[in-house]
C-alpha cells in the first residue's frame, strides 16, 4: 500500500460510519448531513458557480493580506535583526501588540475601511505580520557568527552582507515563517467573512447555516479544507525547491 492509500484508510472508514449512522438514525438532523449529501451539495455548488466565486473572493483577501503582512513583517524583521539595540527597544511593544486577536480589530477596521476586500485584507495582513517579523528577526540573530566575520573580512557593505550572507543563511526559517503565515491567512479570512464580511467561503458557510442547509454548510467546510491542503502543498513544494537552491545537497522537510 502506498503512503497516500494508507492515509486515506481511516477517513474512509469514518465517512462510511457517518453514512451508515445517518441512514439508520430514526430522526433527521438539522445540524448534520450524510457524507453523500455533502458531496452532492458540493457538486451542485460547483455546477452553479457559487463555490468558485466564493473561493475567488476568499483567496483575493487571503493572498492580498498574506503578501502585504509578510512583506512588512519581513522588512521589519530584517531591520530589527540588523540593529539589535532597536530590536531590544521594541521588544515590549511587539509582545504587547502580537497577542491581540485579529478579530478584535474588526470594529476599528470596519470604521476605517467599511465592508469589502480592504477591511478583510487589513485584518489578514495584521495576523500575518507577526510570525514573519518574529521568525525573521530570530533567524537573523541565529546566523553563524563566523559567516559575519568572513563578510567583514571581505569588506562587504551592509546591503551586500544581507543579500549574500545573512538572507541565504536565514532562508529556511523565513520560508517556514511564510508557511505559518499562509495558514493563518486562510483561517482569518474565513473567520472575518463569517463574522462580518458578506463575501467569500465564510459567508457561504453562514448563509447555508441560516438556511438550515447542513449539507451545503459542510460542503463549504470540506472545500475550505481542500483549498487549505492545496495551498499548503504548493508552499511545501516551494520550500523544498528554495531550500535546495539555498543549501545545495539538502532537502527541507
């Protein structure tokens, strides 16, 4: 048996048990549906195009917030890593702001941006900024000191030192930070859509729940998981590819 087949054995039996339980139950549930009904609802949502439109809306907000937040976090992490004194001076501020739940900023974001993409992208960017900033800063602090000594001996200026020595040495941790931020981006985007923003997959889940359509609601949830799995697979491939480029002869896992 291949690794993929082995991984599917337990989910298959759980789905089979759920299907049997749904058909053998004497009552009909308003909160759950058999897996066959969920798959049928997923196919119908694909057929009428509503699922694809919602997926596009969520990905626009998630990717937009991810790249904005990751870029700001990367630049701040590099800057704080290069200037340890400033990093120590901003430590308390970062540790106070970082634990603030992103959804707690929804009232402020709604006042500033209103409903729509801008508000959702701002919330996602806030969530993605912190893992990139903290892990990038930690990666810079963790660079082998002998590499920095070599760069000074070669007479490299600060920009050349960062580009040729520090960034390649820090790349594995930075990629891990980006993967972490990517997972956060999708979760936060769907959460914001469920809470306040009338678009995307999260809003589709909310509408299906209010319409007492558990099959459609679970179909949207299943599709969110599939999108997240595909997203993570793409980033995993990128991590392996960039890892081999930065560290020849090694493979990041």
